[in-house]
C-alpha cells in the first residue's frame, strides 16, 4: 500500500504501520499523477482535510478556507490522477454532521445537506457537496463517499490530550443552552474498519459511518467529562456562547442532526466495535 503525505514528519509513522510513504503535495497535479501511475493502485482512498490540532473559534473562517481549498483542488487533482492511472475505485472522506437542520434528529444518506448555513460553515458544506458530486459522477471509476461522524480516539480532538479533551478538563467547553444538538460519533478504529469494508465491497454511493447511538450534547458531554476525570461541564446561555464563539458555530452546534448507520450495516455487514460512545469514551479515548 502506498500512502501519500505532504508532511515529512509522517513518513516514519506511515512506514511503521506497513505503508510505503511518498512525499507529495496534492496541489502538485503533475507530480501526483506520476506517483499514482507508478503505484498502479486498484483503488485510491482520499482522506484530505486540512484542520489544525487546536482550534480557535474566532479563526474558523481561516481554517475552513484552507480546508475547502484542499478538499476542492486536492480532490480534483487526486481524482484526475486516479482516472489517468486506470484506478477502479475512489473512496473519499465526507462528513455526517453537515445535514440540514430541519426535520427529525437522525438523518439517512439521502437527507439534504446544510447548504443554507451562515458562513464560514455554508461554504464548507457547499465544498463537501461539490466534491461528493464530482466523485460520484466521474465516469470510468467507482465513487464511494464515506460520511464519518465525529472522530474520537487517539490522535483526535476528543482524545484525552486532544483539543476538546483539554478544554473540557479546564471547564472551557460548556453545554450551550439546552444542549439539544444531536451528535453522531465514530471511534477512529471503527472508521478504519468501515473504510476497509467499503474499499472491498461497497456499491458506488454515500454511506454514513457512525456508531449506533446519536446523542444530544446534554447526554454525551457529562459522560465524556466523567471519563476524562473532569468536573461536569458548565452551562452557558446561548447569547453568551455567541459572543465567545461566534453566531454561525453556535447555531450549527445547537441545530446538529445525527446520522443513521443502517445502510452500511445492512449492505456491508459492518458493525462498529464501539457500538456506542458510552463504551467508547470509557475504553477507547486514547
């Protein structure tokens, strides 16, 4: 397996897990095409977000601008390289937390996305929709979109030493208002097994990759804090949160919809090891 990265720091890490690492920037379309053609892969997996390990809510626009660029241009270049190299299947990373904030609390893959979100979230959702459609409509290749839930586990924001974990320990990650936004989580190990299952047997299309228990913030946050050994998260009024974190981020958090995993379970026989964040937080935060 060949793994392309633009970070020299990750070369040794990739070798340690059995991959053949290649240093290449996805914005360098010619070099990328050369490497893909040389590797002669049967399939390509696109995991191309560009988000920092530590987030400042006030810099959300800056973060998403960089992330949107790598998703749009990077995916375009990688898809072109895959098509040019005769690749059979292209699997890409989507997001199960961008569903429109209307209707019921849990969404299937055919539900509309949150395209009318205020910026900078709206353009991020538009970017996801654009690249999903590009992959799914590309002729001569099987496109598969995996809409992952909120990642937790080692190396994520929700790890014990991750950005969210650190803030919760310091009681700087409050429950906003009634905490009614519904989250769907997936442990990184379960995300990996779902990706392998999709790589081997998924029909072209979109699949939610989440655990079995969507939950509101008021449900999961106290459990998460307890498993971190932290005090119960405080509550703050919505207007205070808007002043601190910005209106668009707070509106998204309050209106979040969860996602159903019935399709991937039924079609691929995939079942998460951590069927619920309740056990996953206790056993697998990292």
